[in-house]
């Protein structure tokens, strides 16, 4: 016997032997209803999967935007800042470099460190440009012109020299006297350099006899800030140091370089002390 859909026998029906068309239609409708139910359930499952995928993607995206653990640079902050509030300023102290030494050396109002022959010329032995010298004498005076010879005295007075410091150094029969004239400002010291006329008076002492008084000697002039630097160098045995005398020239230049370096160090010390105090 053959069967139709739903397990009903094709031969069942009325007594005429015709199929039960009503039963067949009902059975077909039930099958369609079951298929619709599966599609609806399947679609719901797919929708659930898609929603889960979107949520997972959102979580991953949010995780990727979070800051990593630990510091990411020299400065880091773990302080919670409410939205819209200002960010906290770094807590480190900003340190500015010291001002240039020349700024202090140019003006008596800033150049206020103790000043004496001991602060300018403290060492009994010095090495300048690879040559060693021994200090023989030092002195200081408010009467600047009394420490000069020739026209230099008049220039010191004209431009208001406040004080003159001198030091003499000796090596191998040569002597050099260094003179440092102090003014209120750098403009006056620069005038001494521009209008220089020899010369500072040589200073004797401690085994160095009077020198460069009656013979030709080598001289130099320079300025740094409010200081004018003058030197005179020659032989301790009275031999003239003419223009061809290279050893005397070097001694005069060494004396000038030494004084310049000492004054520059003074400016550095003042600048550093001011920076620390500020």
C-alpha cells in the first residue's frame, strides 16, 4: 500500500476510494508551519551570533584605547583627573643656566664679590700657556696714577679708576708686573684699552730687583668688563727687551692672560652663586 504525506495511506478516504483531500491539505500546512518555525529559530540564532560579534568587537576596540600599564615616558601621572578639569603641572623645578660672567663683570652694581690682591692673585706659583712663574710681590692702592708711568696715569685719572691691583711674577731671569685697574663700568675700562699710553710701573720684591725703569720693556693692554689689564715685562738684570725679544713678549702676554683668566673666573663664580641663590 502506498502512503501520502503525513503517513496517511493513499487508499484511505471515503468509500468511493478517492484520497482524503482535506486531510492531505492539513498535513501539508503542518509541514509548512514546521519549516517556518525552523527558519525563525535559525534566524534568531544568527542574529544572536551577530550581536555577540558586535559586542566582542566593541570590547576589543575599547581595550585597545586604554593606556598601557606603567610609565610611557620620563614624566607619568597616576592621579585621577575629573573630566573637564585642568591637567596637573609637572612637579619638578625648572633650573635656568647662570647668566654670562661678563654680565656681572660689566657693572659694579652686580660685581659685588670681595675684591683684593688676595682674591685676584691668590697663588704663589702659576702656570700660564705651559710656562711656570713664581709670585714675587703684590699691592693695591686707591691712587691709581701712583702705580703708573708716563701718560697712563693721566688716563686712569681721566676715566675714574677706583683702585689698582698689581702683582709681579718671575721666571728664568724675566719678570712681569700685572696691573688691574678697576672702574665703575665697562665703558671706562674700554677707553683705557683704546687710548692706552705706557705704562704700569713695575713692582719689585722677594728677590726681584727694580726692573723696567730705565730700559725698554714689553707692555700689553686689554680690558674685560669694568677691568683694564696692563702689563710690563723685562729682564731682571737690566738688559733691554727690544721689539725682537720674544721671551719678554711672551712674559708680558702670559701676565695679561693670567689676569684675564682670574677676572673671568670671578664672573663665573658670581653667576653660579646668583643662580643657586635664585
